[in-house]
């Protein structure tokens, strides 16, 4: 009986579990430095925002590369670094844009139904009188998170917060 042994010496290779590109500590440091530059220069940031909001990632990458060619000539970065930086920044920009849409949705809902009916995230009562001293509304929470996306580069919403945004989106249907 004839046995086909042509596949005997083949090594089976399975893809790794990680879908993220393999990045060294040096690459991560470079990406963080580039993100710091984007957040430090409002003109550069607004130009990159404009390109990313108009679905032109290539132009955003070119803008960042040209900035580094002009102002940081001593640094020699590859196109991979610029692309990964823009990818990471775009995720943050998308979250920022969606939070802006959510806050506008809450405002439209409040215009129709009344601002006194907006949901509350937290209530603080005075122990002596029983009156509410402070009420933290859904709108204030979303507004605070928008501020964090703009001002704190290291802040990212958790999974729990993302689910909360989805609940708020479904709640404030106008």
C-alpha cells in the first residue's frame, strides 16, 4: 500500500493570539513622545484632527511626518512610527467625537423634555436637612469626560464607562 509522505516534514504554524503589532519598548516610547508633541502644539493637533475627521488618514500621517522633518531633523523615525501614532490618536479622536455627539443628544432631549428631568449620576444629601446639596447629572459626567479627552492624554474610558455611554445614548432618544 502506497502512503503519501509529502506532508510529513511540514511544520504547522499558527498565528499568534495577539493582533497588536509587535512593539518594542523603544517604539512605545517613540509613540508616546509623538503623542505628547501632538497634544502640545494646538496648530498641529487641529490640522491632524481636520484630516482625520475628513477620513484622510494618509494626509494626517504626512502632516505629522512633515512636522518632524521640519522641527525635529535630528530624529530619524520610520513611517511605521508615524502611522502607529496616528492610529492611536485616531482612536482617542473618535471617542472625543462620539462624546460630543452624546452631549448634543442629551441637550436636545433636555430641550424637549425639560432640564429638570435629566438623569443623575450621583446625588449628595445634607444629613441634617435631607435636601440635595449636589447633583451630578449625566450631562456633567459626559462634559467632564470630554474635558479629559482634550486635556489628559493618558486618560482613556474604561469598558464600564463605554457601556455607560451606550446606555445614555439609548436613554436620551429625542
